[in-house]
C-alpha cells in the first residue's frame, strides 16, 4: 500500500457481487461494441412493450394478454439486463468502495449523460401531455399516470443503457481481478 491509500474493508457481499459481475463465461456475448449495442437496443425494445403492457394492466382495461405479455417479457428482460451489467463489470450495481478511480469516473460520466438525456425526455413528455390536452381533446388526467410510469422506467434504466453504450473493451493484460487476494 502506498502513501495516501486507505484500507477499505470489503464485505463478503461486495466480493460476491464483484465476482458475479466479472465472470468470464458470458464474455463472448458482449465482447464487441456491436454486440453491446445489440443488447442495449434489445433491452430498450423489450422495455417499451413491457411498460406499455404494465400500464394496460394497471391503468387500462386489464386485458389478460397484457398480463401474459408482461410476464413473458420479464425473464428475457432480466437476462439482457444481466448481460449489460456484466459488460459494464457491474459499474452501476457495485458499491463505490469496490470500484477503482477509473470506474468511479466512468460511472459518474454515465450518470451525468443519462441525467441530461432523461431531462430532455421529461421535457418532451410534459410538452406532449400538455399538447394532447390543449390540441387533442384528450383528458390529461388519464395520461399523467401512464406517462409518469414510462418516464420513471426510462429514468431508472437510462444510466444502464448509457453505461452499456459507453463501455470500452477490457485491456487484454488483466491479471485476475481486484479481489484475487481478498
């Protein structure tokens, strides 16, 4: 340990999560930028109908097909979420104390970019709901909850999507991981 470094006690949970996020078995799934873009796009394409179906179940006519679609999309959505988390090496899932300075900076950049994108989406959603009420003869009260749920989902997932798109290929000379001796 060099001067200025602190000894951080790493909890067993942190070691398990770090090991899970850094497993090599699925590395071929996200080995290239094109594959990572594919999985982020697939995640977005699964999130949109999931949120729509969930809104139909909760706020709409409560159709059985919407509930079945919501449940059917859940498992593949979770799988793709895991692939993106693995591609980012748990950047957004791991606690800050197990990330190095580079990873902390990457996480901050991803969150900042996601915040800017989500802010634009919130503005578009507010303008869209307002325009629907003003010009479209639509009951705005019926739009507010589903639109808020959709924007909340995007706000929650945007950092994951951004981090998945921003991740760089890992250096080839990795010597076994940060907690090899922990």
